[in-house]
């Protein structure tokens, strides 16, 4: 759970919303951010509000069993609740719409994950980045589709919808979106310049061994 006070957590959520908007990873009322405050309660961004201009008083409160305590939390909250329920160590969840990462899921519906074996930093920083099958926004399926990837994956592309990252501090979840979009841009440039190539198999194996000895967090 978060070590922040409720006020500090709410202010941090508003800051993350501004960062996501400034980077072009959210437009208007898109996306949502949540922080686990206790074993029973989370704070979350409201539905229908521009994330670049959030105020502390906009932040909603609800329980892990989806009882609303204050405000009108995001209609996509079932996705966040699925993460918190499956991953006891999860403190924060960020769902954004980074354009290039999302575009990979549109242009390459055959892919099950981003081609991490092309980039050492993706293997070391995230392990693997699966592409979660599409689910209609606001449905229970959004949460259910995440379950096969939890708790192993902290960073995921949501098919035709954006991305989701979770972490132990909120900063880790934000960093996950940054890591994902940077990798997606690099891979996209490589594809346009002539095609993707992978690291040698033995190097991929060594990098995965290095990742296994690390904390498991997104770096």
C-alpha cells in the first residue's frame, strides 16, 4: 500500500495526469490512474475529466470490492481492481493511450507481444511486454483479459486501446508507460528503415538471466 497520505497521493495522481498529457500519451478525458491506500481502499481518477487539468478534489475513493465511497471513478476501474486483487504488491496502476505502442496492436494483430528480443533494455527493464486481447471499455472483460499476465508482467499493451502499467510506487507505473512508448517508437523506426532484427539467442538468454536476478520491477 502507499506510504503517502491521502492528500499527497491525490496530488501525485494529478501530477502524473499532467505528465501523461504533456507527453501526448493521453487526450482529453482518456486514461485513468489509481493508487492503493490500504488493503481495502484505493484512490482513482474520475470519469469524463481531462487528466491534464485534474484537481486534488477531483480524485475519487472506492474499495477493492468496487464500492464507491466518493466521486465518480473511472468506468474502467474493473481493470485496475483486477490488478490490485491479483498483485498484492501493486500500489499504483496507470492506464494511458501512448500512440505508437497502441498502433503496434492495430498494425500487427498477429503479435502476442512486442518484439523485446530486438532491444536489450526492454528485456532488462520489463522482461516481456504482452499485447492483451481487445476488450470493450468499461466491461469486466477488461480485467479478466489481464489475469493470464499477472503478476508476472507489470507492463502491457492493451489491444487497440492503449497500455497499462502497474508498480509498487506510482512513479514505477508512470515509468512503465514511458519505457513502453520509447521501445514502441524505436521498433517502429527500425521496421520502417528496413525491418526488425533480433539479438543472438545466447545473448537474449543471458539478458533474461540477468533480469531474473533483478527485483522484477519496471526500470
